[in-house]
């Protein structure tokens, strides 16, 4: 299994970023997936999850509701996280994960300047 997150970078507060995660080595469509993040000195926390198949069920942490949107493209084996209205508190390394697998790929750093 390989999970490669990308799309992070430096953005000003109020701006937007779109994270992508390329999934390989597994039947992506049958796996629920999610995004997690870890800020400096803090524990890793769930940001958003999406159900398998068409991704009709999503779940968001309270601190990102109405600002972030998780989606998936099973044909491309891709997971996405659209992040809007970014705040300095969103600064963290973001990781994608298949929820049934105890495996973490390389994350992507998001830095939000105030």
C-alpha cells in the first residue's frame, strides 16, 4: 500500500488549498478513507473521513466544518481535501489514510500565515 499526499504549501490566512492523495497497491474504492493532521507539539487528529464506494457519507471534525470538503475519485485512485478559509491553527502536516489499514504515508505540510 502506498499513500502519497501532496498539495501543501504556504498560504495566507483566509486562503485556500487543495490537498491530493494518490493511493496505490489496494482496491481504493472499497476502502473508507480520511485526512488527519498533526500540528507541532500536538497529537495527530482526524480532520475528515469519507465512506467507501461513492463516498456518500462524510464526517468532519468540528474545527473544519463548513470550511473543508473531502472527496474521492475512485477511477483515479485519488482522495482530496479542499480547504477554504484557512486559519493559522490549521498549520500542520496533513496525512491521508485508509481507515481499515494501520498505515501512514508521507504527509504534506500546510503552513498558514496570519
